C-alpha cells in the first residue's frame, strides 16, 4: 500500500556514520520523513538545505545541535525547527545510541543539500 511504510521492512543506509531509514509513504509528495540513528561519537557535518525546512524530533537518547550560533541538546520528544539556508551540525556526545525523526518540507533532495565535511 502506497500510504503505509513498515519500519521493520526498511534497511538503513549509512551517511557519515549515521544510520538512516527513509520512511516516506510513496503517495506523500509535500514532505519526507526519516529515522536517523546516531551512535555515540558520530556527528553530522556542517550542512544546510537550500530547498527544505527541517524538523528534528528526538526519539531516544540525546543529540547536541549547533544552529544559529547556539548549542542545543535535544532529549526525548524535544523538537528543533531548522529553516532552509540555515547552517547546522549535530553529534551524539553520550555513550548511548540516539534516534531522531526528521521531516523535510518540501521533500529531501540531496542535490539541494550543501555539506562541509
């Protein structure tokens, strides 16, 4: 069914040490959604999207974000909005795996992401 995604059937792919599961239902065209597993000491490089706004919600553990000149520690169900064109990075500074839910509006497009690794 194009309106349903079973997480159990989605194999993660690796991106800079992050484990990402694409969870967007096939019929959803206005946004995309993914689960991101952030292992201890793993970091997302400095980046920005020139197309999409981003909503990050912490599902498990803690993740430290750097955005708008601030350091913010996301914990269980904390949500962070990152506007398009805003530079950000994040990392897991704990010894436990963290998980994030990420929504892109409009949908994720790798060609419109800028990364400084």
